[in-house]
C-alpha cells in the first residue's frame, strides 16, 4: 500500500490510552519527525485544550506540539465565533478554549446548546439544556462519541449526553462538528499545506474513524489497540475497501515506512 505525504492520527485508543502510550506510537512519531514527514493529531477529545493535550503528550514522551493538534472544539468555535450565546455542556477547559476563540459561552440568554465531553455534568445543567432545546435553541455537538476509552474502561462521552437529550426532547443535533464530519480532516490537511488525498488517517474506531477518512478522500488505517476488537466482523470488509487494518502502530510503521 502506498504511503501518504502527511499522517494524521486519532489520539485516544490510537496513540495513547489514558496515561499509557500505546505500542509503537512513540517510535512511529519519532521516525516521521526524523524523516521530515508532516503529521498531526485529530481528536474528538474536548476535555482538554490543545495546550493541555500537548503538555500531556510531551509528559508521555510523544513529540507532538500544540500546533500539531486539532480538536473538534476548533471547527465548533469557528462556526460559533461572534455568533449567538451558547449554553455549554462541557469541561471548564473547553469553555476557556471556546471563549479564547471568540465564542460567547453564556449561562443566561443562550440561543444554542453545545454538547461536549463533560466531567462536570449535573442534573441541573441537563435540565437547563433540555428546556433550551424545547424552546428552539440550536442543538450542536463537538462530537458524537458515546464513550471515551480510559485505563479503567469506557467513560460516558458526548454521544451519551446527546442520546439522553434526544430522548427527552425528540430532537436530533442540527450539527456535529467533530469526527466523522470530514470537515475536520480537510481543515487538518489544509493546516499542513497538503491536499487531503495526500494524507493517511489512522484511528481505532471502525464506525467513526474509517468513514471519516474515506469520506474526506484520505487513505484510511485502522489500528486494533482501542475501540475495535481483533475479532470484529467488519474487519474483512474494511480490508476489501482498501483500509489498512493493523494490530498496532509498530505494524503500521512497517507497512508505510518499510522498517
């Protein structure tokens, strides 16, 4: 399989799992850096700002700078910048990131509800969000992932909160900004100065990361270190579509770099 000119990686379940670097991740990124091949990280994880993500990865020994990280909060902020007040279900770090990028995050008078990963969620905030949606507020989400992998198992993520609000209000989101929306990958490719067809995206979710890459026009890789188990029946079909399915990033490196 031909390699790409640029490489894009999912974060949780692909490069890291909680505070553990996954097999081959450090060596692969170091090899790409030594060759001068551009690479970046695309993540739906909005629990942290890009700066905090970069600090975490540096602490784990991964050569990834803040400029090489694109979270699903970025396209959300670009769409909502200087727009209507937004009621946020998300972490304080996400609120700060959005505010820094020009979004009016408000507790009163909101005309939109934005759902992200939220470790501070309370019934009161869910109630407020539901009532706003019932009154016609825009229904938005940074990403649709139902669970976020961690060292201790899967944690409730934005998709779980969305499901609850959908059940309560009978509404579906008007827009979801993160994966599998291909706009996030197109933005990352542009940021690296590449055409999307020159990029190789690798993730761990068969139902999210693969269509994210293919719909954008990038090459797709699936690594079996996260959400997709080795015995998943979809794997054979994905390989028939030209998706590179590998056990870990050691194997991916051998396929695309030859060593």
